[in-house]
């Protein structure tokens, strides 16, 4: 007789304002197994996990159809507290840490260890004091299971992004009754070595009997660690398989419903179509936590797509942030032969330079505002567009119809999955939020656009759409693009030249058509500076 699955999901359906986002979704998960959940952004993954975790947004919008059973007992959680009580832990794609608290304080938050003192006799348990020694012990035990060098005493605000992710996971490990652990894109912000550590940790947790739902767009990771794979497309399960029965290309094709083998076709030779030097960076240094930019010099030509790659923490993200005035910087930057004032965010914007940052929530978006307002905000503020005169031109007001038209155009062009242009950005999936960031930058009509990690957290189908949008703006409008990415093959698919950053300096600049082994040599710092191409 087969054992009862730990988690049994049957016939789950969910609608938002008559828009059906989940349609009869069913799957099961056995104890100590890892289930991979994949699908394009907007396929319904987040909604499904919100249902499983009892998020209030589900109940506020009419609930859901279908049943969920844990250990054979039907459950219908009224809040995340009920889900936690039942042994479900969840690590969201966006962090939910308190920056000013230490790693230990975040790990044991709301479950702090306390100890007795004489005042308890008179005033009750509320007079118990924190047992910091035990809290420290618990946090170290959780961190030890991850096998990472994470200091329990350091403030979370001082951690690199990857180690914030480990803190989130350690918090869930510390919970004594965790039976099911949901990990939503946990490796999206990790380096390759950090991701390997996390994948090994997942296997160890599964061996201890914890079941894991692993959501990731990195399909090789799904193949490497999962026992079962569920593919969602447009709210439906289109494939329920195992790594032994499928391959990466089959999964990707199921996700998008079309052949994606030509998703990242190269640009070809465009040397004759490029103009004169439009951007010149000389001896740039940037003081950005977690990034090392010591002495960077390079030139970008008009209408070029210039790539910047390299391993995590070597400085590639710091270059954009330094030029755009987000962190203290020095050196010289010239655009259209005029100087850009470093440490002044208005200077590059006024010169016609825009940026899409890697931190879409912290820098890129107004999360509680609608899509339309996010798209036009910078254009309105910096360029006084989307305003119309009234009272004979004495005053100007927002042109709401033009704002809506512009937003709808970008929604169609980038296939932003939403209810309307009036939907709040915080209600969108991570990939669709990234598309809004791109639309916001495009709407400023920049002469030069910096784009940092444009496809991070985006599925393979959406990646193609984003890269094609960048290529379209470059081809049709002559927009010069500087693209920063951790994905070398994406850079090679769209860029004319690629600079590799190593230890805060340019290790070399090669044409995108150069062999991948040459780029690997540069990333490892082996004879890299001898290969520099200007």
C-alpha cells in the first residue's frame, strides 16, 4: 500500500476580478522529497504558493476552489500563522529581514529564547528576559546546516545580497516543526559557489525528512536536485515529470508553449553600423558595499550594445551605480564629449542617460503605485512630459489619457501580465516588475541606457522578450546600451563587445563572437590583461 503524500493539492482554481489565474491545479509531494515548480512569470506560481501559505490577499479576493491536505488531513489556512503552525515555511523572492537587527536576531525573530528571573514570580512571564546565549546557539546550529561563513553577530544591513538569502533560509531551518519548506528563487541572487552550497543544503534537509518546493528559473538546478518537476503555463499544469524523464529543452518548451531553441540568436557583425565614441570612462572607482571597483576605463560607441560581465563581487554592478550617482565614486566620465558630474544623480539623467538597476524594489519601482505611474514618473519629473496646459497655460496638469496610452503600449510590447495599467506594481510577479522597470527607462527616450541584470528572476520566455526589446530599441531608435549581466551567454547573444571585470578592473574587452573559453580565462584572471581589445 502506497504511503499517503505529505502534501496533496487537488483541483486548485483561483480568479482575480474574473481573470482565472489558476485552473484545476493538482500535484502531490512526499516526505523528504524535492519538488521543482517552474513556469513563466505570471504562470500562477506565486498565487499557488500564496494559497498554500494562507496569504491574506487570497481571502480578500474571494478565496479559492479545491482542497489541500497535509498528512492526509484537509487544511484551509486563514493566515500565514496557521501555515507556520502546520509546519510550512516559506522564503520569498524578496527579503523580509530587519536590516538593523543582527543575523541571530533575524533568525529567531518572534521565537526568541527567554529565561527565568525573580521578577517572574511577581509579574508573570512577561518579565522573562532574552536568553542570548541560547539564541546564539540556535542561530549557529541553523547556519552550520547551511555550511556557510555567516557571522551571527553582524547586522543584516552589512551583508551582501547572497548572505541575506542564507539568513532567510536559516530562519526557516531554526523552526522546530518545519515539514514543508517553500523556496522562491533562492539562488537568483547567489554566486555559482553559493548556489552550489544551497543546493547541497537542500539535499541534506530532504534527507532529514523535510519536503521542499523549489521555485527556480535556473532549469539546470531543477534537474540537479529535484525528485519531481511540475510545469505551470497560464495557470494550468502542463507537465508533471521527473528529471529522468525529461531534459532542460523539453521543460523550457513546456513553459512557453513554443520552441525556444532560437531564443538567443546572436547579433552578427555590425561593426560598420556603429558610430563614434559616445561614452568614455577613465579610472573610475566606486565605493559600493559588496562590489569592488578600483580602476575601470573603457569606451562605448554610439548605437553599440556593450556588455559588462564577471563573477559576483568583482565590480560589474558597481560601475553603473557609480556613474549614476548611487554610490560615492571618483575618476572621470564623459558623455557626448561633456563631463558627467559623479556623485550627482541628476547629472547623467539631464545628459540623456537612464538606468535599470539590479534592485528593482529598492531603487527601480514605486511599489504601491500603479503600473502607469511607474512608467512615466521619471519622464514627468525630469523632462516635464505627460503634462498639459490649462487656463491658457497658466498651470499644467497630468495628461491622464496620454499616461494610460503610453502604459498600455508598453504592456503590449513587453507582454506585461497584469489586469490593467492601473494595477499596483507590488501585485505583479517579479519578472513583470522587471519589465515595468524597462518600460520606465525606455519612456525617458535615453541616448544611453544602463541595464543591470535585466533577466534576473525571469523565465526563459520572458528573457527572450526582454532581450528582444533591448535589441529593438537599439536597432530602431539608435539607443546605445550598456548591459551588465551575470549570464555570459546572454551577453554574447546580444552584445557587440563584452568587458570582463576582475578584482575591480577591466581584465579584457573581447568581441561577443570570441570563444567562451577566452571569456573564462578573463574571469579567472589568467593572463587577462594581455588580451584587452579596444
